[in-house]
């Protein structure tokens, strides 16, 4: 009997050609969750062939039809998303139940936002210098888009990464994180259920070599990647080799700047929420606190107290703040960054300890060296580095003291100062009166420097996955 695999190619569930699989385990306790296929280059090629076959027909359909399909997916997720996805998200990614439910709600919202984009693939006309001629600019899909998605928001980020390319008339081949293939399979399975054209959305589960095969495939016309800067650079290099369109949302080491006109308890609450959600495994987490000297004692004391008081318990308990690191390597990296910061002169104010199988307690380190791993790199864990500055200019300099530039936040009651600082910080987004981890279905998410290339969300995603074509016409008989 042929095994029903976890690949979805041409609208059908399939196994790999060679039969290799890998185990999927829960990060919270190592419990076996299932088995996924380890697709290879041959499997990727089959998926790309299916996607290329489906794409012209999809683009030829009326915008209203593409809109209807995406709205139907949103409706299914609204009705059935909790039952279909919440347990998978908790088990595979170590999310809390609150975060898993939020992913479901946001996934439906993203499909609806993308549905609206099907009617906004606008062109334009411009004057032609030659008499009797007209010129127009139209937008067309790039073709087949490879989507390589991360583990930390396995439903909502995958929806965001595929919905907008589909709205623009592209087909997609998805390679999800090897940590969360079952959530991806549940999502892509919905396309056949709602009557999507076979081959419109394909899934190839696997490891790094699977992603590399997709990124380098000659018949993939666009790449969308969210993940680490190191892997993103490899994906970008593969795209450059083929002059392929690429959108990269990469790492962050995001600052939150706090001035002395903000209530210390409120400031600490905002900082905690932005630093420790999902164990800090969010690229937009505010992992560096820059605080003015006049506010430092009160804010840092409140931060230490609130961080130590966070409830770390059952992932299905609404009171639980966050769960485990995704795997042993992630936990080891967090521990190494904290050790390096403390050995280099930083002061450990709270945390710095494991709990459970892969948990790490909320950790605050005061004044790590500016050359420390904690300050210079993306730790991707529940750790925040604190530095104290004297004034606004020093605060801006400290916030910009990073090769990353994904997100940032400013807490002050002075509106003019807030805007000055927001304009001066080099980051793809700056949030005033909030923490650095913000998102919106229509917002342009992306960063400067090592944080990536391009923007995702709303028409920013849609336009980046289209080609611009100039058409001119001679009107003379």
C-alpha cells in the first residue's frame, strides 16, 4: 500500500520519491507528534512543475474569482480554525494557547486583506513623446513563488507569505520550517477542500537541503523567505544567481527607547510584553532597552520585578506568559549569549536559568558590553539587554548601534521628541507608545541592513510579487 505522505503536489497528498522521513516532536517535552516527509530536489521539481502548470489559469481568472477563493479560506479558518490549528500550533511550536488563538484570528484577517488586493493590481498611463502613440504600464504576476516559512508563527506567517502572492496571480510552492510541518500541512490541505485549482498551492516538507533546492530551482520566479539573516543571505544569493525576485524578512535586535516622562511601571509592562512574548522567539521583539539615566533606576527595578513575576506554566493555561525554546540548539544559543554578556561585565538582574525541558526564565542583563553577543547579535530568546544613556542624542546613537534595523519603539509623552527619535532611528518600523512587536495585515513589514530586503503586507507584498510591463501602441492608420 502506498503511504499517504505529507507533501501536497498538484492538489494531492503524496510521499517523497525516495521515502525519507523525519520525526516531529513537541519542544515543551520532546513528545512524538508525527512523521513528515523529507522532500528532495526531485520532489521540489514535481511541485514546481505543478505550480507552473496552474499559474497561467489562475492569473486568467477574474479578480472576483480569486477574491472569492481567498475569502472562502478566511471563512473556513474563522469557523473551524481553533479546532484545526490551535493544538497543532501549541504542540509543534511551543506557543501558548493565547498566542495560538491569536494566530488563527489573524490568519483569517490576512486572507481577507489579500482578497481585497486581487482588485488592486493597478496600472497607469503616461504621455508618449511620439505623436499618435499611447503608453501604459500594467502589472503581471512573476509566476511561481517559492515560500520558505519559519517556525515561530507557523500558521500566521505562512498565510501572510502565500496569500499576497496568490492575490497577485502567482502560484506557490511552500517549504515550511522542519519544526512545524504539520501546521503547514493542515493549512495547505484547505486549498483542495475549498476547490482551489490543483497545483495552485503546493507543499514540500523537509530540511535545509529542501529549502535550498527550492531557492535554486530554475523555474521558480520569486522567493519569499522569513528567518535568520544567515539563511536569508543564502536564499538571496541563490536568487541573485538567477536574477529571481526575492523578499527577505530577516533577523532583528530591536531597541525600545524609554524617556523619563513615562510612568516606570507602565514602561516596564510594555517592555516585558515586547521582550518575552513567545520566549522572545519573534524577530520584532524588543531585545535592547535604552533608558535615560533619570528614569533608569525606577524603570529597571520595575522591569526586573515584572519579569521575575511572569507565570511560566502549562501552555494551555491562559495565564502562562510563554513556553519553551524551539529546540536544544536554540536554548544553547541563548545560554551562550547570556554567559558572554555576564563574563564581559554585564550584570545579571534576573533569570539566567532553565526551567522544564527547554524553558529559559525571563532574563534581564544590565550594561552588557557593546561588543557582546547579546548586544550585537539576534539572541532569539527571553533576554533583554539594558543600557543607560544621558540624553536624546545618546539614546538615538544606542538604538542605531546595530547591524539590524527591523523594528523599534519609543516611550515618551513628548510628541515632538517621539517623532524626532522615530525619524532618526534606522528601522523598517518605529512604534510610539508601544513595544516593538507590532503587526498589521496592511502594514509594510521589513527592515534595514541585516534585517532584510523588501516589505511584506497589504499591497506592498502584492506589488513586490508582480512584474511591471510597459505597453505602447501606434494609433496611426
